[in-house]
């Protein structure tokens, strides 16, 4: 299954709250959810924390997570009337589309956690990662799931952990902007910030990440989940 991440920012003149409200309550329900090939869909609304990774901070205030069965269904979804005459036409009403980042991935569940539920009120950190120049993609993928993930999964307070690799198709005509998207779930904002400030994260996790990733291209945002379709696939 393709796990797609779409990072979006508010159009000029729209506040973060207005942007998030429109995305969750209008665009997601009225347009995006009607695309028949989408199996699961959520909107992650960004919450402010002081310890995000990356400089400058990402301007994005939300992330769409879209799940599609395969590449064929993804291509078909982009040709539907629901997308072309609905979701796509609505984007300029709320999003600064020129700032959008899209990453298609294959996900690997490192720490499963409990069954997914709409009732969960956790906070999660989503991290964009680019490997060091000169590190072969296959080597990066192996190391990110072995030594690196082995360190991250021991982060204090971690409830669930996903590491997703960018699909092969993103490299057909050159390098992809990012090689991984990883997500770490915590009970709440305080638990997340305590983890990020812990000596374990600032020393051991950072050292493991620095071994495989270029720190100039590591960025994170914290967010709350808003399921639109799911967590069970339709």
C-alpha cells in the first residue's frame, strides 16, 4: 500500500486555525474523501512545540496522509472527476500550493502500539529525512531500519513508531527531495517535548540520525490526527 504524505501551508492572509478548520471540515469531507481510490485518509493538524527539528522551521500547518492500494490506483485517482473537478480546484481556496511537499512512501511499522482508533488523542512527530550525499540509497534504507530504528524505538515515552521509505518511482529522473518520513507517537505534547529534550534523544538518537542523514535536510512538525476515512480501510 502507498502511504502518501502531503505537507501543506495556509494561503496568504489565512491563519493557521482557519486553514486547519477549512481542511478538516470542508476540503477533506466535501472533496478529497470522495475520490474513490483513497482507502484511508487523515489530516494531521500541526500543534506548536519549541523543539522541532530543522532550520528554518517548516511553514506547513497540516499533513494529509492518504493510503492507496498501489501505483495504478494512485494514477487512476488523479484522473477522476472527483479530483480534477473537486479536490484540485479547491486547493487555491485554502493552501499555498507552491509550498506543498508530497512524499509517496512504503511504510515499515517498527513499534506497532495498540490498534488504531479515532478515539486516540495522541500527539505525533512527523520527520522528513534526506540521507547524506554519497550514501547509497539501498544502504540508507537498510541502516535506517536496522541500527537507526533500533535506537529510535527506545525513545522515552514512545507509543508507536513508523519509518516510511520514499518509493522507487521518485528516483526515476534524479534524486527525491526526501528519502524517508518517520512518525513517532506520544501521549500528549508534554510527553513529546520531554522526549525531544531528553539526553537519550539529544545524544543517542541524534548521533544515530547523524550517521545516515544530512542534518541540513531533517525537518519535523508535531500534530494531532483527524481521521476522515479510517482507521479501517474502506
